[in-house]
């Protein structure tokens, strides 16, 4: 499972939520790769620019990102609510999926995506549109957590948060199992 998200804040709840989801996935037997947007430091997407056209210092993170996307059969996307929508840094990462348009498997075709937001549910509809535009499958459970679901050390410790996120991760596992 490839996890994508977090914010640029060091004490990021969405980053902590992503880590919690990926830990649950690992417990269920998934091989996991977490793409934390604060650590990945993607540049801004420039339309019609190939990967090789981006500055040298961005090449390693871009190559890692694109390679993780190409191998993804299941993903978990996490963003905080920013002004009633997904964050800019998250949408910029989605825009880079245009680099997969000409692949034998275009975009995220055949991949299943689970959605997780922080603070409120407002980014979910836009994220779901992105999933479908990118030809991926949407997991039925969509999870919204907030800061009260976490300990001061940013551990997901609310029973309700763990139960809902666990259900989403199990749906992704069931999707993967159904693909053989
Ligand atoms: C620019 C900005 C816009 C925000 N807009 C909303 C919003 O529309 N609704 C909401 O409930 N919280 C909003 N928040 C609060 C964040 O969702 C909240 O602080 C969240 O924990 C930030 O994610 P992070 O901890 O991963 O950085 C906003 C915060 C920022 C910085």
C-alpha cells in the first residue's frame, strides 16, 4: 500500500493519521511505502514539463514519487481540510499524476484509494472526484479525524478513530485480495 499525504507542518495531525493508517496496513500484511509530503518536498507541477525538465535537486523525490505511484495497487490519501477543500500541497501531488498519463497503465487505473481527512469532511468530495478522474476505485468508507483523536505524542488513540480507520484499511485489503 502506498500512503500519500500529511501537511508541511512538523506536528502534522494528517501526517500522524497517515502513519496510523499505514501501521494498520502493515499489521494486515501489506508491504507499505509512505509518501509524507513534508519530507518529499515536491516542486510545483508545471504542465507539459517532463520529469527530466524539473530542477536537479527535485529529481530524486520526483522519481521516487512516480515510481511509487506506478507500482501502487492500493493507496491511502490523507489531507487536512484547508478552506473547505484539500490542501494545496496535496493537490499539487495529485497534479503530478499527469506524468502517468501515457503509461501502459494510465494514471492510477485499477488502483483502489481510501480517503482520510483531518478536521472536517470538506475535502472528501474533491478527493473522490480526483480518484475517479484518475481511473481508480474508491473505498466505501471515508474517514475524518480531528486533533481530539490523537494523544499529545500524535498517536491515534480514540477508539472511534481506530475503528473507522481500521475498517477503511480492511476494505483496501479486501479489494487487493479480490484482485488475486
Ligand atoms: C490554511 C488553513 C485552512 C484551514 N481551513 C480549515 C477548514 O476549512 N476547516 C477546518 O475544519 N479546519 C481548517 N483548518 C485547520 C486545519 O485543518 C487543522 O489545523 C489541521 O490539523 C491541519 O493539518 P495538519 O495538522 O496536518 O497540519 C485550516 C488550517 C489552515 C492552516
